[in-house]
C-alpha cells in the first residue's frame, strides 16, 4: 500500500461515507481518497447499529485503503486504525484515549468515537479494498444524543479548551491510521498490539459478551491475544475467544 495519493471529497450530506467510499473504490478510486460529510442520514456502526451524525458537530469520514494483506489479517486493520486514531487524538488534543476492543475510542470512560472497517475483494479476488470509517464526537451537544446514551458518550469539546480544527484533526487521523496499516502490512502487528494494549480500556474489567448467536458470557477481559482476538475468562476459569458480538461493561454486581 502506498499513500502518495491524497484526495478529500467533502459533502454536506450523505447516507453513509462508508457506502460512497466503497462504491468509488469499486469504480477504481485509489487508496488514500477520503470521503467526509457534515452529516449522514444513514450512518452505520458495527453490528448494524445506527451511528448518529448530527450536522456539523462531529467528524464522519471514510478512507479508501488497498492493503496487501492475506484475508485472515483484515480484521487486524480495525485494531491498527484504532491505535492510529488514538495516537493522532493524543498528539492533537493532549488527551488520554483508551481503546475498547475491537473498534471504540474511549475518553474518561465514555465513548468518543467508533471505527467501522468494511472490506471487499475486487477484480476476481486479486485485490482487496478496505474502507475505514471513523465517527468522532467533536462539538456534539449532549442533547444531540438520546437520553439513554447521555451517561455513556462524550465529545472532544467537553474536555479541555483547545480549539479544534476539524479538517486538521481529520488529516492527522488519516495519516496515522495509514501509518499503522503500513506497519501491519510490514509484519508489525505485534508492535501494534503492544501499543494497543497500553490503551486497552477493558483489560482486567468485568464484562458481558453477547455473541452473535445470542449466547451470553460474563467474565474478565484478558485483552486481545497475539492474533488480536479478545479473550474473556469466565467464573469457571474457561477462556472464551471473542471473534465478534457486543461487549457491555456496566454490569452492576458481578458475578450475578
Ligand atoms: C461503531 O461505533 O460501531 C462504529 C461507528 C462508525 C461510524 C462512522 S461515521 C463515518 C462512517 N460512515 C458510516 O456509516 N459509519 C462510519
């Protein structure tokens, strides 16, 4: 993957920047193009969840990547992109960002942003396109979120008094995400993991994993293993590998 190409397509409104990025990539748009929108009317998160995109208050953007990676390594891009985003935010805002496996950006125990990576084989499977979509609450007023989320979300402007230039912050994030994906392509996943783990929000905490098949597992997060797969140890000492599904942390008492 080379990132000599840079083009930023800015739109006032779109359904989802990830959808347009994937469409353009399939039509041949090169790696390094970024699609950003002031608002999305069908922003998506992981597991088909809605991503609220109030106009002009947050960053909503997607980067086209064409990484040279085996299919088994594509899920590692989410961790690489999380690390790149966290480092960019730390450098730019001087805040301490934490990462909740696999794709959440946390600040002071609340969700600041999320990452949605989507991939597709192109041209008879010879090439892979990956879209890295980032949603970040920047100047988002609390009233923009539904009441049930008020205690769980945060926005950059609620912390510190630095004036944030959204275009500068976006470019800093794009560059550092690409840097981490290069590192992944060059065999650097173990170093990425080492740096990811220093920001791991769930490590050692009690959580509940709701698997895609509806099974629930309560346990302690052991963090991601060498392949980036989250490990949870339940009260019987059984270690579960979490490949997908939802993780909640606010459990009240544990064990139940
Ligand atoms: C999550 O928290 O589950 C991931 C949220 C990702 C949201 C971003 S906003 C830009 C891009 N376009 C989308 O529809 N989703 C991502």
